């Protein structure tokens, strides 16, 4: 089975359309959508409805922290700009859309695969996997061989050997990476809707469990159109500007 792993869509219709169009050419059998469908961008309703369509067709979907914020109300710990967008988003989703977000699980296990938004050790606490030590902590918290997670907006790949030796690297887009069965792996595809590694192109990854190969992808999209919508909606200017910079 070949999976497309897409995360942190962040209400960015232009990026999400580009990613889904690219994935449709990759002979995907199943989609895994790893949360943060809303927040930051100007098209939350459209993105949530697209995710609902994919879930109805068999896609895996899990809850992200921005999704939880829209369901429950923004956390006081959220920075001012994201908090503003969460409250703005709550006023633009209907009851069915909010109920869909509320019903998302925090994680899904499928065979030897784990799908989660933030991490495996405490999915509801929304802590980031920012380092090799964080990745090891997450891998120690699960028996699954491969963990796919979002939350971090930069593509990364971590691995852990049977002897406890850990490693990580920044993957090259378009290059197939064999995920050797002797190791545990933690895959962060990067953000589809708001990349933050200096490259504005949308991120996602594919995994083929038959070959064991993982491939990261970058998909250019119309960042100016997405930014213009955000400005027209009076969303925070900095959030609109950062799309073009990938920061």
C-alpha cells in the first residue's frame, strides 16, 4: 500500500490543492492527514470540507493543536497571532465542520505504523519533536516501527537502531529513502500549508510499505494568492508575509 502523508494544512487552499493534485499522480492507495487543518490561513471551511471528503473515502485523519483550539477555544498559552486566527476561524466554520474536528482521534495505529500530530509520548500535550532526543523519547513511547507526525513545519527524518544509536537528517525532495526494517523511524513530512524551512513550496511525503521506501516532496504553489486572501480577511500581516519566505 502506498500512503500520502500530509500535515499542517493550515487553511491554505492554494497549497492544499497543489499537494492533492501532485499526490494524485503518485498512485496513492491511502491518505494520512496529520492534523492542523485550520489556523493561519484564510480558507478553513474549504480545507475542512476537503479533509472530510478524503476521510469519507478512507483517509486517516488525526487532530492537531489548532483543530483542538478551534473546537475548545484558544489556549491562553497560544501566541497572540495564532490565538486571533483560532477565534476568527471559529466564527467561520459551521456546526458540522466543528463537530468533525471535535471527533478526530489524537492518534491512529495501523499495523506497524503510528499516525499522530505532535508526538507519541503525550499526543494531547502538543510538545514538539525538535531534536534527536525528542525523537528518541517519542520512539520509546511506541512499539510501532514507523511514526508519522506533523507539528514541526520542517521536513526531518529520525531513526533509532536496535542498539539505541539514534540519527537524523534533512531529506532531499524527490529521493527515495529505504526505511530499513531493523530500525525505528520517525517521519516529519513538513507542512503543506505553511513551511518554515526557508523554502515556500508545500511539503508532503509518500511511503510505500511494499518497497519500504519513503519519499519527501516539495510542491510550488501560488503563495501570493494565499497571502492576498489572508490580507483581505484582515488576518495578521506577518502570517501572510511569511508564506512567500517559507519562514
